[in-house]
C-alpha cells in the first residue's frame, strides 16, 4: 500500500532514513542529523507546496519512502528531484518499483513532467530499477563521493514523463 505521508508517519520516516544512513553504503550522508520534528515540519509543508512524500507499507508496516522535490530554478519547475529508500528487511520484493511507479502518477498530478535522480555507480539494484523503468543515464561525475569504501562515481539519470 502506498499513500502520501501524514504527521503520524514522522517517526517511521525518521527511523527509516536513519537506518539506511547507518548502513553506510547507499547514501552520501554519514550521519542522520534530522529530528522527528524536522519530518513533521516537512510533512506539513507538503500540504501547501509541491513536495511529494510517499510511503510504502507491507501489512501496515512501514517499508520505505520516496520523495519528490521541485528544482530550485524558476524555469525548472516542471522537474522533480527524486530520493528513495526501502528498509533492508523489505528489499527485492517490489517495494521500490511500486514507489517509483506511484510517484509518476503523483508527479504528473503536481505538474511535474520530468524526474531526475542520482545514484552511486556501484549501486547495482538501484541502477537496475531505474533502467527498467525507463530512466536514462545523462552523465557520470567521476570520483564524486569519498565514501569509507573509497571514491565512487555519481551516476546522473532522468526520465521525461510525457
Ligand atoms: C534501491 C532500492 C530503492 C530498490 O528497491 P527494492 O524494493 O529493493 O527493489 P524492487 O524489489 O522493487 O526491485 C526493483 C528492481 O531492482 C532490481 N533488483 C531487485 N533486486 C535485485 C538484486 N538482488 N540484484 C540486482 N537487481 C535487483 C531489479 O531490476 C528489479 O526490477 P524487476 O522487478 O523489473 O526485476 C532499495 O534496494 C534500497 O532502498 N536500497 C538502499 C538505499 C538505496 O540504494 N537508495 C537509492 C539511492 S539512489
């Protein structure tokens, strides 16, 4: 089940993000400094701006979430930046794919006609998911992230929805 976030989801979003950051493998963030109140604030804002926060549940249990945020430029308001995480325990059973498909519908409803994202070049699962859904690689930033495991390239991808 996928729906937009409500205030009561803040602890799940906070904990989910913290858990994925703690894995130290997938995101270029070393520590999750946000507080639950930051998530409440963000959720509240989504009721008035064009940010989209989608949550996936399996049997009523939080499984992961996806965010879409408009680009900053006036001339790029049709473009949304995507972020996605799925809890380790719920990966590889289609949650990510469901979130990605749902966000295209929500995106179009919010007048987004293009989605952009970036991922570590060595993130095989994420890359495969995005490619299968029609995202194309538009660039590679060499050695863009200095992770504990070493330097990693950043892969830039995008998809036009219409
Ligand atoms: C990347 C991530 C969001 C994918 O979500 P998921 O729920 O695990 O993926 P799904 O089960 O929906 O699988 C979607 C696609 O991923 C690929 N995939 C899934 N498991 C895979 C595996 N073990 N090996 C390779 N590819 C795999 C497949 O291409 C699959 O497509 P298909 O259904 O057409 O075969 C999730 O694994 C995750 O949160 N990882 C850690 C955080 C992260 O990497 N976030 C993205 C940063 S850019």
